[in-house]
């Protein structure tokens, strides 16, 4: 069984959240950005919305491991892209960095 690496993924910010593509199998994982502080503290900055498989599945990779890595990357990107403006305006989010980013292994 193979294990996914950060460099196996590409990300794209959408109006609603983040899409994370797993390059080895061309699967796209979609995550929605959570606007409220209560939701973010309980669930993280994104919520899994679904996966679109280009083929049947994740191939030689464990499906849950790929999804977990995709969610981690989506959460990291969301945290770096959107800044919450004001303590009382948690519903208001602003895009503050470029929308496309290629991930690299440390």
C-alpha cells in the first residue's frame, strides 16, 4: 500500500471553499469553507463536501489516508487564504492571497 505525499496534491480555491486534486489518480476532493467561529472551533475551517473519482477509486493508496491528507491540506490552505475581519464579524471573510498553489513536500 502506498502512502500519499503533500506533493501528490494540487489545490484550487473556489468561491465556496477548496478543491484538492490527488494527482496519482486524478481524484478531486471538495471542501466547503465554514464561516462561523463555532463551526470552525468544532470542525476546522473546512467541511468535506464530496469526492469525484476520475477512475474507480484511489488505486494503490488507502482511500481514507488520501481523504485525510486532502482535508489537512484544504484546512491549511483555507487558514492561510481567508482572514476573519473583526471579532464580531465572523461571518464576513475576505480573500487575501492568490488562489492557486502547488504543494511541496517539506
